[in-house]
C-alpha cells in the first residue's frame, strides 16, 4: 500500500516515507503508518480503539504529555501498580474489579524496559478490550523474542528517541481491510501544513544545539528560553492548571481543548513533514541498527553497577533508551552528571496520580512502588555510560535503599512478583 502525499509534503517526501513504513513493517511484521509524532499516533489509536468515555489503565511513571493525550481522547486514566525496580506494570496486582471497568490498556515500556505484553494481551483479550503499546522508548526492545509493538491492537513509536530525528513517529496495527485508509484520513484531518519557517527552524536546530554544547552555554540557553516564554517547564512536571484542565475535560473530546498541554516539548507534534524533515528522518532511521547496538553495549555497562536494578539471568539485554539507575540522592546525582556535561532528562516524578489527583485520574491501589521508582530513578544515556559511571563514582553516589522488608513489592520482577 502507498502512503500518498502527507499534508502536501511533496512526492519525494512521500516516497521516502513509504520506504520508512516498509522498513518498520519488516521489523514488526504488521502494517505501519507514518505520523508526525508518537503522541499523535497514540491519540489516533486511543480514539479509534477505546470506547468513548472509558477508563484506560496506564503507568503512573510516564510523561505527563501522554496523560494529557489520554484526556484529549476523551478517556479517564487509571493508574496501574508498578514494579519498583524498573517501572514496568505489575499485572498480577491489578484487581479484577479494575479490569472489569476498563476500556483499554496503554503500556509505557519505560526507558525501553518492556511491560509484560503477553500477559497484558491475554488479559485484554479476556476482557475484550484493546492493548495500545506506547513504544516511544522501545523501538529495539523485545519480549519472548518478539519486538515491542507487535503485541498490541496498535502501537506507536517515536523517531525522536533512538532514531534521533527530533520529529516523526510510526503507528503500527494489524492489516485489516480499509483500516489503513481510515487511519490515513484521521491522521490527515489533524495535520497542520508544513511551512518554510518550520523547516528552517528544524534544519538549524541540530547546529544550534551543537554550538551550545561546544561553547558550554546550556545554562544561558535555558535562561533565554524561559525569558522568551519558550520553556514551559519550571520543574519535572509541567503546571497542571487544574481549573483550565477541568474545563477542557468537560468539553468535547479532541486535541483543540488540550492542545496547550499536549504540545509541550514538541510544538510541531502534528505538523506535516516537509522535505528537509523527511530526509533527516529517513537518513537517521537508516542508521538505527548501529545505534541500537551502541545502546545495548552501554546498557550492559550500566547494568553491571551497584545502582542497577536487580534482574534475572534469563532477562534479555535490551537496547535501552535510558538506563534507570536507582540512586539514594537523585538531585546530587543529577548535579554530579551536570558537572561533567551530562544533562539528565526524562524524569517522571511525582507519579501521575500524585501529580493530577482524583479529579482527573483513578488513583493507583498500590502507589508505593511507583513513588519509590519515580523518586530514585536516574535515567542515564547508555551512549555516555562510561562517563556517567565515572562521574557518579567520583561524587560518591550510593544506591537507593530497597523498599522496607516485608513490603509486598520487594520481590523483583521475574522472581515471583508477577
């Protein structure tokens, strides 16, 4: 099947995106559709497969943007219990009454650590609800020899993470008659047209970022962004703006009412791809296997440290996007890395139920593991593993203490804890 021309991107761009889709089909063994971002792909999937107004089980340790995507789709988030060592869903701890009230499940595959997709798919099939995989961090991760993204009713990938294209995503789904055409129409109805200034800004961004790194101007650059109103986060989580959010959730489902939350960190999340954007995305995607190999090697180094989460010998080595080390004082660890030019991102603290409260989400029945993980996880780029390990050791950063003895979540994943 052909993609056609996306949002007026031009025939050349359309051809490149067709080749990108073909490459993802070969990886996943299912139909794939280019989308401007993972978050837009998730929105399309949630609107297409989840019962309107229903409840969706999701991870409380996740990007707040995804929380707002769920709300924009007209759905009610339900926060899942997690394993405290890697932030994956604890399927065994989800009560039957919770399953009975769900309209779907949204995995996180946080940092590339796969959620238990086979068990989740079995439960979703049992209850007759869709499994939607957020594979933004997990383009190279596998479960039982199958790639993340091949288990769910649909799966959304980011091309901004491992691929490093700073744009683009892929929505994967089963090849059913007429479904691709339906999703193309839904996607195109949401696209904003590409403009010359968008392409120019996208084209110069890598060079500007390189200059900032080379000149050591990160702090000054962030200060300038805040002064100009271009930085929307003062802390880890964006401001909730509860009164405005209540008005948005009371309105008709859609991106319009939730746009100011969903766009954070990526204002072009629904922008049609221009030629420059398309060329960069496809060029970088062509290097993906080498990038995954480098991530896997760095992950191995980081998992062989005192800060690494416990794991069993049977667990495969994943090419993690970030390796969540569990440290006793994360603020001190972040500062230690910063002194060596390593910026820590992708922090998700506090958990979403503590962040949003019962007005906007069903609270987790077992919040302690998520709080433990969110408070102690230090996401480290595996491509800078050796530098990070040296910096943390020089700073005397210690490993996080385990949950108290006798706590029901002290058993590591794979060791009897589900």
